[in-house]
C-alpha cells in the first residue's frame, strides 16, 4: 500500500517537460498550373521535381512559439513547368519546464516534425487537385536540418 505524500507538507515534484500544440493552420498556400492543359497528358519521362524547405520560429509569449514550416517546389522547368507550389504551414506550441538551452532545439525540431505530416497532405491534395498524381514528399530529418542551420549560422558569425 502506498502512502499519499502530497498532503504532508512535502514539496510536490516539479512537473516534467511539456511540449503542447495549441493551434496549427495554413498561413499561405499557392498552387500554379501554368501550362495546363498541355502538361496534363501522360509524360514520356519523369518530371524534375524540386523542393525547398525552411523553418522559422518566433516567440509569442514567455512559453508560446509560432513555428512556420515553408515548403516550396514544383515539377518541370521553364516552358515545361507542370506545377509549382508554396505552402507556409504553421503551429503555435507551448514549451514548459524545459531547460533554457533545450527550448530552441525543441521548438525548431519537434515543432516542424509535428507539422510536417499535415503540410505533406496539403501539398499532395493541391497537386492532385491540379490533375496530377499526388506528390508525397519524403520524410524530412528536422534534426539534421537544425544542425545544418546552426553550422551555417556559426560560419556566418565567424566570417564577420
């Protein structure tokens, strides 16, 4: 039988770290189908697909952060462009009881990791709505992306 020690004047243990999703939303979505209907037929070769990813965050309150996952890309180039898309998908996250040095990595890695499946589906649906097979973007290693960004920022600081 366990005794209840919370009522004996002993200090309750501090709550563990919490990372909560408060909201998620599409901030901006653009899909272009510039050469339709010419590009809608069967393709002889697989189109050149390009995708760029960027993650930004800003603090809204002492423990709340907005994380923006920006995905931009398309298929084909120039006169052979099949489609282009831009998506800014964001979320508001609450970060509680993390050591100060862990807040930025949690926000910049876990935030986009939670947003990505939804952003991926939005892009797949937009491409399908443009009369192409849905584009399912491969999973993204947001930890590696964060480390690359840190390395780039460190290199820029050293060059100044």
